[in-house]
């Protein structure tokens, strides 16, 4: 290991946009100094091992490994953070990418008792980031990138807007998978901006990004032939769609581009800063969410 190596953790780096990002970082590392030492943090270790093998085949010198992380379990997040620290690695870039919509008519809950969209996309990353924050602060300049979605902006992409109701975060009143997804991505924006406010002058920056609509990663998970055809053959040709490579380019830009050095509290789309929803700039809600998340994750 070279001292000049930069260490990157990518949650959900085993598939979809996360994997495309890891591939790009690995190739990029071959051409530039310092290179990247990449850790894929994902649930399924078999899929992660396949991802590592694929990258090694493509980029033999890649410094890459996989470590188990299930964001829907606070115990697993704590184990990951402890195991990462035990390796003695620094941490220069944390990409909180894993997650997505949890399809279904009924809400599902984690073993910790939280609605699964909320825990996988937000609470797991909130805990992970706070457990690794001391390491990020020791490794400055360091960057946190949180993968959100433009669908948190009312009117974007159609369908019902996000609806943040503190008394319905556990689906006490109703459950709608799309509304919960958009709401959790709004929460990701609050987390990202609030983290930046709390990290001012620490040398750690926190930004949010949206990879755009990437039908390929959605289609890979579909089982119905019609749906697969739609997502893998038809939608990728639409002008509003982004390829895995375009999504990864934007994510790598937000996480590593020299233009992002010292830049925090932004929302990045297609490698450019974009205004997020009006509600995402509500500092009171962001602060309240931070305190609740801190309490729910059992942080002290
Ligand atoms: N695709 C789009 O159009 C789009 C648009 C806007 C935003 N996004 C966001 O982009 C991110 C990546 O999406 P994607 O389309 O690439 O999704 P994807 O292909 O389904 O990949 C998701 C990744 O997250 C991992 N993951 C899921 N649940 C996990 C958990 N509980 N613990 C640890 N890892 C977990 C998966 O690993 P396993 O193998 O363990 O399942 C997989 O590596 C998500 O945050 C999504 O919301 C996507």
C-alpha cells in the first residue's frame, strides 16, 4: 500500500450505479496518482466477490476488496465500521450510494423496527457516516457523497410528490412505495446539507448528487420479460435517460473532481450544481431529522 493512495468506500458498489462507479474509479486510478484503494460495502458477499473479480479482470492492478455491510441492520453497520477501522486504513471518500425503492403495497420493516426504505437509504448511512467521521476528519481533505434523487423535487418525474410527515415515517397512516422513496431522498438532502454545516472548517465536505434516471440498473432487477424489455431496451433510448457510465461519471465527479475540492453543501446532477427542492433547504427540519436519526441509531 502506498502512502499516497486515497481510500474510497462505496456502499452498494456491487451492482448498478455503484458498480459502474467502482469500475470507473479503478480505471481512473491506473492513469492518475495518487491511485484509489476501493472498498465495496454491500450485503451479498457472493455478488460482491463477482464484482471484485470483474474489476480485476478489467483492471488487473486495481486495489479493491469487498467488505460485508447490511444497511438495514444497525449491528451490521457497526460491525462494518469497526472492521474497516481495524484494517488501519484512512478514509478519503465515502460514497453513500446503496439503496433504492422498496417495492410493494405494504410497508416492510427492518430487524431494528424501522421502515425499510428509511433505514436502508438514510438511517444506515447516517450511522455509518457518523461512525466513520473521525476517520474522515483524520484523512482530510475528505469527501462524503450521498446519492439522492431529483424525484425529491415536487413535480419532477411525475407522480405524487414527497410528503414528509414525522408521524408517518413508520407508515402509521399510509404506505406508498414511491412517496416513501421520494421522501427518504428528501431526508438524504437534509442529511447531506446538515452534515456540511456540522463539518464546516473540518476539511470534510458533504454533497448530495442524483445519477439521473438510469433504466439499466432498474431493469437488471426486474423479472417480468416485458418490464425487462422496457427498462433494458426501450427506456435507455429516451433523451431523459442516463447510461450507467453517465451516472458513474457524475458520481465520480462529485466525489473526486478537483473542481469539487473544498466545495460542500451542493446538489450535483450531470456534473453540475443544481438547485434542490425548496423544502430541502429547511434548516429546522434538517436539524430535527438529524437529532431524531442520532437518537434512533443509538448514537451517543
Ligand atoms: N436507477 C435510477 O434510475 C436512480 C435514479 C436516482 C437515484 N438512484 C439511486 O442510486 C442508488 C443506486 O441505485 P441503483 O439503480 O444502482 O440500484 P441497484 O442496481 O439496485 O443497486 C443497489 C445497490 O445497493 C445495495 N444494497 C441494497 N440494499 C442494501 C442494504 N440493505 N445494505 C447494503 N447494500 C444494499 C445492493 O447490493 P445487494 O447486492 O446486496 O442488493 C446494490 O449493490 C440508489 O441510492 C438509488 O436510490 C437511482
